[in-house]
C-alpha cells in the first residue's frame, strides 16, 4: 500500500509506514508544550514515489476546485514552498503541474525571494505541517513585501491546533490535504493504533493541545 497511494487516506498510511507518525511524549517547544504525538512529514523526501503521490493529490485538488462555480482557491501564477519541508513538496507539485516555483530565503537584513518575481502575481503557498500557522504567515508576508499577492495555502498535514482559524483571521485560506483527527480515526479503525492511544491523542487535541 505504501507505494500505491492515490488518495488522502493512502497518503496517511504512507506517512505511518515511513515512520512519520510517532506516539509518546514530545516537547514541541516553549510555546507549544508537550504532545502525545509527533508528526514528521519530511520523511517523504526520501521516497520519490510518495512525493509524486502528494503532488498528484494537490494537483487533483486544485483542478477540481477550479472547476467549481465558486472555487475556494484563487487562481495563481506561481507556488512558493515554506522552507524547508514545504519547499520540497512545492517543488514536486511544480514539476507535476508546470507551475513556476519561488521560495523565501532568510537573509541578515530582509528575506530574499529566489526565483522569478512578477509583481502583482498571485502565489499559492505550500507547507508540510501546520500547527499555529506561523510559518505560513511569515512566508506570505515576505512574499507580499516583494509585491506578490497571497490568498491561499495548501498544507500536507494540519495538526488542527488553530492554524486554519488564525490564518483565516489574517485573510488567508488554508486547504489541508490531511487533518490529524481524520488520520487518527483511520489509524484506529485500521488497527494501527490502540483505542487508548487514539483516545489519548483525541483528548489532547480537544483540549486545544494543552
């Protein structure tokens, strides 16, 4: 199943099989505290097949959305990956979809945009993992400071800890490919994790990760 993922849940299975989902007690930093689950979507960069699966899923989601009478995503002329995990995924999507790629590089004075910058162009931001949305917000602001426009972002995994809501308050729409609660339900129903473990992590998420 690992090398045949063609749906969102198959991608969730692939992340699990690759060791990108761990359970225990993890320190996520001074502001995030501890968590009973650790997600590492960057494991997919070592597996080109899974990278292509992600890229195809995003391409399918974007194409399907653009065919709606009222698309959720604005039309865009380029994609930008959030360094570093999002950059690899954005590169894969760029190659599948033929959309130009740019990215923000940290600099001592101010962020530098690598790639061809066309002022006024709308850019779709891509990231691998979202908790509070800070990385996406920083990338969006840096792109906007260079004269670009950002309305939407796509994230591989949303930890469902307020990122979507916080970015919405700032005027940005986020479309997750995978949501953590959906992943956990799938893992539990597939027998990959025990019911106590499932309930433990769900309780953690329902308490706003505190």
